[in-house]
């Protein structure tokens, strides 16, 4: 555990809190991609299958991971529930149209072809890493289409980008401090995932320095 | 083994 990793995890939790806050305070889910949220739920459910056979009391880190894993699954399921049931009327159904099969199918292929060990859980785990790296795309697509979003929604995406950036720093840190730390699947997928936020960040900071809502050209 | 790629991250 290092400060980059801890900061990344906390920022990830914070981003979900910001999203929930946006939904609760505005009582609407406009501008939020249900497709991205469902992909995240899929990512967490497939990545954290190990919850079923890991003793959370094995170590401090296992307990830490278990708490976060349950939190991520539960909170993303809750957001999907809010979007599909409670605030269904406000959902941007006409604009949230990115075809997720273009993301799921390649992620399945990549997971099947490139994984660490030839076991069911390892292949599903690798799929979840590839899936997460592109899961934000429907949200960015919706953003492009609507052109302007509420502040909290843009803060949410910015926090997610920040979480990814901190994870990259965490890997650099671990690469130099831990012997044999060679996690190439995470590195490649994580770099792609972080790079996807580059364009968003550009406009985010451009609009924030002018004190405006996020507006895309 | 499991520890080698123990997936100790989230």
C-alpha cells in the first residue's frame, strides 16, 4: 500500500459519492450514461468474483480490499437502480446510444486471448480489466452529444480521471519499490483508460478556469 | 501461483 494507491481508491469512492449526490440533489439523471454505469456494475461483478472464496480476515489488506469491493458493487448497483427505476423519466434515453457491444465483444476477446493464467477466474478477471479501461466511452459520447453538463456530473468524470492518474503513479511507485512487479495487463489497460480522459480534462479545466459549466465545442 | 499475480489492487 502506498499513498498513490490509497488516494486513488479514496478518489474512486468520492467520485461515486459525487455522482450519487448529483442524482439526489437534482432529482434527475440527465447527462449520466446508464450504459457506462451498467458496464461498471459488470466490471465490478466480474473482477470481484474472488469475494466468494477469499477470507476477508486473512490480512489487513484483504479486509481493506473486501470492504472496497463490496462498496463498489453495492454503490454501482444502487446508481443503476436509481437510473432505471426511481428517476427513469429524467434519463437521457435519446442521447445515451453508444453501442456497448463494440466494447464488450473486444473486451471478451482480449480477456480470452491475453491473461496471466489459463483459469476461468483469471480470464474473467482479465476481461474486467479490459472492460473497465473503455467503460467510460458511452459517458464521454453522451457528453459530446449533449455538449453541456451539470457541474457535479463533470466533477464526477474529473474525479474518475484523477483516480486513474493516481493508479498510474501507484504502478510507477511499485515498479521501483517492489521486486518482480510486472503487471503488464494492468499497465496497458490502465494507460489506455487514463488517456481517454485527456480530451475531457482539457475542456474541464478550460471551463473551470472561466468558472463556467462544462461546455464542449 | 496466486501470490505472483495476487490481484491485490482494486
